[in-house]
C-alpha cells in the first residue's frame, strides 16, 4: 500500500469521524470524497496534483448529492410547537398579574411570570396573547 493510499484512507476516516464532533457540517460528505479518491489512487497511479483535483471534484459531487437528496428531507414534526412555550401561548386569554404601565407588565402562567407588552391596562384585566418576541408576550385586551 502506497503512502498516497494511506493518506487518503486516513483522511477519509478522520473526516467521517469529525462529523461526530460537528454534526451538520457535511464533513461526512468530504469523507466520502476522500474515500473515492482513495479508490481512484488504488486503481490508477495519479500524481499528487491530480489526486487533489480528484478530491475537489468528488467533494463537489458528494456535497451536491447531499444538497439534492438529503438536505431538508426531514419529516415534518407532529408537534411543531414542542419546546416553543411562547408560541404555544398565542391565542390564550390571561389575567394581568401586574398592570401594563408604559407598555410593559406581566402575567403569571403556571408558576412562571412572563413579561408582556401592550396598551396600558390595570392589573386583573384579561389580555389575549397575539405574538411572542423572544421571552416577551405581545398582548391586546381580551374581548
């Protein structure tokens, strides 16, 4: 086994292993390109420059395969709002724990207090959550 073959075999294994430390970084696909280059070098005696060219071309091909056939093909979630607590609250009517003064107040949901933004209203007024901005609920008076 030549040094070039050992190099490409090691490169393929290292790139594929690197994917476990940086998932989603498509190192796996570059590892496939290195494996393909290893196969080429084992079949054809290529000069180092042509090995590099083959690796680059195979990298583009393998990343293209990933983009075309695998990226964005995940099944849609049956619970799209899971772990998005703020989004789950949209549409709910809640009493104000503290008055909205200068556009800011708070509500109590379960055992947590949430900051709300909306028109100035007294404490105890029922408000409806209409939007979420980070950890702040946007509210309007409930009908």
